[in-house]
C-alpha cells in the first residue's frame, strides 16, 4: 500500500506534465496568448492530475484492497485470538472481527477521497490570475472544461467563485488530508498484521 502511495506521487507529477501539454493544445491557446496561459495552467494541472490519480488509480486500488479484506473477514470468522490493546493482551476477539475493522477503515478512506473530489473537480478557468475574468473570452471556461472532460472522462466544472479558486488551495489541502488519512489507516493495518506475526 505504501508503494501505491509513492507511485501516486510520481503519477501525479507525470500527469501534471501531460495535463500542461493537453491544455496548451486545447482551447486554451485559442483564446489566450502563451504568456497569459502560464499562471492559469499551474493549478488546473494540479487539479486535473490529482483527480485522475485519485479517481483512476488510488480509489480502485483501495476498493480492491477493501474487497480482499472483506473476504478475509469472512474467511477468518471462526478463528479466535487474543485481542491487544496498547501491545498488551486483552479479551478474546475473532480474527474476522479485526479484519472487518480493517475493511471499514479502507472503505472510510475511499469515501473521504471521493468526497474531496467534489471541490477538486472545480477548475479556475476563465478567471485569469486574480479571478476577475478580465480579457477572457466569455465562452472560454465552458469550452475548455468540455474538452478536458472529454479527454479525461472525469466531470470537471468551472469554479463557482473564481476569487476563491484562484486564491485558495483548500481543495488540494482537503484531498491531501484524505490521502494522508488513508495512509495512516494502511499503516495501522500493516502494523497490526506485523504484530500478529510477532
């Protein structure tokens, strides 16, 4: 699972480069000069790359892990073992119950990631550098979003408020928190399994 998170980091960086190239080829160049495109592309690339990585890579991987953990929860239902709390033996617990907890942790992580995609899918296109939209063609954002949606298969949309979208990074921070929370859950699961083997 840690390997998946490391791959996600490099996948996001690679997708960022691809997204920049795609935006340059798309409608962006029809309405803006290359100099005007530079500040606009940076955060859109991040949003596009992050949405693709989370939706197409991380979520499916976590869903597969969740299914496998759920299978193990059923398979291990009849196995009774000592529970542990603070690394001390505690009351008996079914191994299946423990694995059902792991399944729930992963499912909650998936839900958190999916929730973060709502705001991450907002693109600050057409607001120019500060959000006013001055000197931007009125149809630019809608056309660019339509092209990006067609290329990625993900439903992006123009930001509801360009001043917030241009100035804030809340969507990226929220997605980052969801990823970190999932990573903490995976680390806990891996440590628990490690301790069981000790």
